[in-house]
C-alpha cells in the first residue's frame, strides 16, 4: 500500500512473525495469511482550527486478524504515525490478545497529529471526525478501541459519544479505557503498569530472585512508566532511575516516587527533581540495574544501545522498544527480555474486563479486577516460561509461538470460506 520502504516497526513485526512461523513449521500460505492485515482503512481527517484555518491529517484503522474475535487495540495520536506503524501495532495486538487468551483479534488506529500542539476543542473535532470516517468498521462486536500514546479516557468518551449519537442509543462497549462514570472499569488506568510489575516479579522469581529490593530503571514517565514506578515502589522494589522526553534522574538509593509524582504534576517533567542526579536517556539505558523497563516509544533498544545495556532483565512496557538486531545482542549478553506482547498486556486484559462488564451491564469491584488481572498475567507468564524451557526458546519467541499458534488454530478450525 505505501510506496516508501517499510518502516522499522513493520519490518520488526514481520521478522518476529517469520521467526515464529519457522519454529512452528507452517507453510507459505499460512504464513502469508498471518502476515497480511485483514482490513486497512485509510481516511483523511480535516480539522477546522480554532482560528478557522483548515488542516488535514491522515488517519488509519488496521484490523490485522479477527479469527479469535473482534478486533481490539488502541488509538494513537502522534506526529510520526503512518500506516506501517499502525500495521505493526495491530499485528502485535493480535499476538498479545492471544497470549493472554482474550477472545479478540488485533487492531490498531492512529492519526498523524501531534496532540500537544492543538487545543482540546480541536482534538475533540479530530477525534469525532476520525470516528465518523471509520464508523462502518468499528463496533462492540467488530472492533473495539482503547487509549494509546497521545489519547486518553476523554478521547474514548468522544468516540463513544460520536458512535452512540449516530446509532441513536448509548453503546458503552464500543470503546474501553473510558471514564469510570461512563462505564469505564476500575483499575484500567493503572492496568498496564500493574501487569508490568506482575511479570517482572514472575521473571525474577523464575531466576531464583525476588522483587523486594530489586533495582529498577524506567525509561518514559507517561501513563505506563509513572504508574509502574509507583507500583514498583509500593511493592518494595527500588526505583533508581526514571526519564522522560526532557531528561532523566538517578539516585542509587532509590527515588521517593510519591514526591517525584508531585514534582511532575507541578512542573510537567521529571527534570529538576532535587533528590537525584540528572542523567540522559542513553545513560539510563546503560545503568547497572536488575530491571530496565523501556516504557516510551518504539526502537529505543537498537544495535547501538543494546551493547551498553547492563540490566539483567528488560521488561517491555512499551510496544516494540527492542529492534530485531538488539534482541540478538541482548540474548548474547545474557539479558532476559520479557516481551511487549506479554509484559504490557495488562492494559488490554482490563480492557477485556471493561468490555465484559459493559456487555453484562454489571460492575465488578476493584479487588475482583486486580485479582483477575494478577491471575491472567501470572498464568500467561507461566505458559510462556514453560514453552521457553520446553522448546529452548527466548521468552519473546515462546510468547510469539503461543500467540501465533492460537491464531492459526482458530483460523484453521474455522476453515476457509468459500
Ligand atoms: N493501547 C494498549 C496496548 O497497546 C491497550 C489496547 C487495548 O486496551 O485495547 O496494549
């Protein structure tokens, strides 16, 4: 579809799939089916600015696979969004939903806009126009959106409203990650981060170690990184370094995360926090820590940065933070990588709980959500870890093999129509 060479995230996603297909010994036809998105919608999103000028953005919704159920995946607002990135993220969602055994396929949406440069009313108009353009392919039984980078629960409220108004009645299950008064689930905001901490604990225990007292460095202090820092600290780990797009901090004795959160709320950045030394992002990636959590953009661990990593574990809070080359380098250096499709699946797990609650018109308690999330994350980690041990695979390959196999089995059992 795109004339330019495929971008890095899509190249990565295809090569991860090719690796799994090789292990599973699937034929070319099945490989091609798994590699090809089922449906891609490409829309123009015109915006009337507050000063009446018109600006045009490109929007996408890719449904990579729907063999196991409706498409599921976030909506991203970022200036670098293109169809290849959305394809890659949609494919990751397919494997992610299968690894944690949700009755979903994988999808993703994106608009090539830098949300920080637009007013709230402008973002509302962009969201509503985008929703209208992709309306025919979404819905509670077709494809369910959620927040991702650059979008939040307010964005989901606008999607819900636009979809519901056009259908003539309120349809809460069309999105997840919506505000709690509109049927959002308790625990959804922190779910991805909570899942990151669950799998980190499981990975440490697997290695005969424990989370209590482990040192953790977190790259990215957004929705995933900031909550992860808080939960790690509450669970007794030592958060020694964090960073955001403006800079980073290091305190080997451990940062006071609650104090840091107040600093970020006041200043908009981790930079300038008094109880730590300033460091840059590349130094953070190279710190000697037990656990490194990349929780920002994709591709931060590449052939250059991977050589410098001195963490024992990399737990991928972000989607696609490690390139294929970096994966090989980290494996050679004995660094255990807990892959994105397992490590950050807590978000979509609680999205599923939210959707299930909407379909039942019933609300679960916060405790129910947390214990069901913990069960799902621990049993998915156990599946992946057993497969890795039995078939001598990395955790990434084991997770991909489980996800790809479940999707292929659903596809084959349904049979090909006509
Ligand atoms: N955007 C999140 C992810 O990448 C959540 C997706 C969802 O909840 O549907 O996993």
